C-alpha cells in the first residue's frame, strides 16, 4: 500500500501523516526527516545533501529520489507507506513510479488536502516556535494559551523566517506552480482523492483513514 499525501505548506499534511500512519500501521516516510537523518548519520547521500544545503541550493530531484528509493528498499515488512513531502514535482512523481514499477508496486492512493489560500495564509502567519524547548504552535486549537509565550516552558515564541507574511505568499505560489501538475498526474491515473483540509484535525484524519481503508478493501476484492 503506497499512499502519497499532498498539501500546501500550512495544510496540516505533516500532522495528518503522523496521525494516520500510526492509526493504520503504515510507515511514515517524510523527506524532511530523511534528509535530516542522512545528514546527521553522514551517509554518502547525506553528505551530498549537505553540500547543496551549504551552498544554499535546492537538493536536486535525482538526490531526493535516490534517498526515497533507499528508504523504500529498507521498508521490509511494513503494511505500507505514507509519503509526506514527496513527490513535490511532476519529475519526482514520474521517477517514483519508475522506481516502484521495478519492484512490481505502484501508488495506490494520492490524497490532496485541499485548504483555501486564505486559510493557509492565516495558519502560516500564526505559526510560532519556542527556541527554548522546540514546541510549535499554530492557529485555533494549536494556539498558545497566552500570545507569544510558550505553554510548556514559558519561553518567548518566535516566528520562523519562512513563516513571515511576506515570504508566505511566495512559498505558496511556488508550491502551487510545482505541485498542481502532480495533483493532475494522479487524477489522470485515477488514484486521486481530495479531502477538505479546512475541517478539524480529527475530521480530516478520519476522512483520510476511511479513504485508505476503502482503497485497501478494493485491492483485496
Ligand atoms: Zn518552550
């Protein structure tokens, strides 16, 4: 079972991937986590990634794809995988399909967390971080009890530079430019499911779980 989770920054994709993978016993494969682990463990790919980051360049598709392939080959006996943060571009989606095809597998389900632009911007604008204990806060149910202060340790909250309003719009524009073709790609293959991401975290999670279970049931029919 291979599930791709697509969603803009601020769509709650990472949170959902964690909840849903735990609930369904699927491996949560986040490319962000893979990059950080490879850099920390100084693997050959990790050192390559570090070179790009040191130069302030984007990690090229070929390196990202190699890292995901390596992780998938270690996947072993897991029931399936939820991919989070990958594929981000059409080229990555095609490379992923080619890699899976070699092992007789394919993407069974692509879930797109659809969230209105105005909601994304509001969520990203309200994303704060505690430099003291690394707690992360957001809007609504994830907001700190007292504005600007960490609930856990009382530290003063700061905003990540890429969550500042002027940068947020540019991040979203870039996301949609690159990822809309990925969404269309999965739609054409008949595996796309759109989930309304404006709902509560719990409701979004149960819709995703239902979609995955439905796909599993169809596969076993
Ligand atoms: Zn704190």
